[in-house]
């Protein structure tokens, strides 16, 4: 009885391990099991790389769409841009002297600026995909649940920062954030921090926009890793459907 029980537990654990494996975790191993010219069925490693790029094209488009819409940042608690920490620390006192509306408008304006900037990421992500090599694809397929997100972070952060900066600055002006910010700077409770040369509101919002965008991209990547074949393009059905059928 004990032996039968141990065997049953071992089988159960092994089944759970196999089930937990991501489909992407198996793809590159299957494609390269016989060397650089290996394939799954009639699929070459180039075709599999193209399939991965297609999957990532879809995931980046979704992440941009989710962040670059009204309330994409403001109503998403996972990525909502908060007031800078030092302003938060002084917030209770500032509200007591009637500056609550300015604080609220400042927070809303920062998030609106992020929502305006996010769509610029679409083309930058596509450019990063065109530069992706087979070696990059291998690292992504064999990597962590957010390996592709880290690839985009490394390949795109500089370009995203450059693209976001003027949009964020213009939007902060348009929605009155700069005016609210200047008013806060006149208050001694927050002015010392805000007038510091080490703090720049534009840079703060741009940085938080990047953080939110990459967070959402990471969430999309995790979904792809759970079931890449669920995507609906012809290329994805050809690549991931055939790979999963062969496993």
C-alpha cells in the first residue's frame, strides 16, 4: 500500500510539473533539439522566431492600447501615477490649508500626460522587434515569465524616454499641471522639496509612464506564455499550433 501511495504521489507531482510548464518554454528546445537547422515538423527556427515576433507584436499592441486610452493609467491601481512621495508626506497638511483640489488636479494631470504619451510606444516596440535576433528569441523563449518585457526594456527605454518627454511636458502644460505645481512650490510645506534641482516633474512622470507601460507588457507576456496558440493570426496558428501538437 505504501509503495502504491508513493507511486501515485510521484505521478501526481510529475503531472503537475508538466502542466505548469509554459508552452513557450518548450518551443525553442523543440526547435533546436537537433542543432541550428532543426525544425518542428516543417517549421524552421526562422519560422518559429517569426511566430514569437508575431506574438510579441500582439502583446505590445495590447499593452499600448490599455495604457494609451482615457483612464488607462488613472483608473488602473497597478500603474496609476501617484504624487511624488515628498508631496504625499506633506499632503495632509496641504489639504488642511485648502490645497486639496490642487493636489488632486496635479495627480490627475500626471496620469493624463502618461495616457497621451503611451501610444508613441507602439512604433518603438515594432522597431525593437525588427532588431530582434535569433539569439534574442532563444533567450526570450528560454527565459523567465517576463524575459520579453526585459528585452523591450533594454532595447527601447532610451527611445521611449526621448519620445515621451515632449508629449508629457506639453500635456502637463495643457491640463494645468504646471500651474498647480507652481502654486505648490510657493507653499513652504512642499516648496523646499519641489524647488530642489534634484527633482524634475517631467522626468518623474516619464519614468512612471515607462514603469506602467512595462508592467502592462509583462502582464500580456504572461498570458502569451500560458497559451500562445490562443492568438488568432495565421502565423501563430501555424507555429504554435504545430509545436503544441508535436509535444
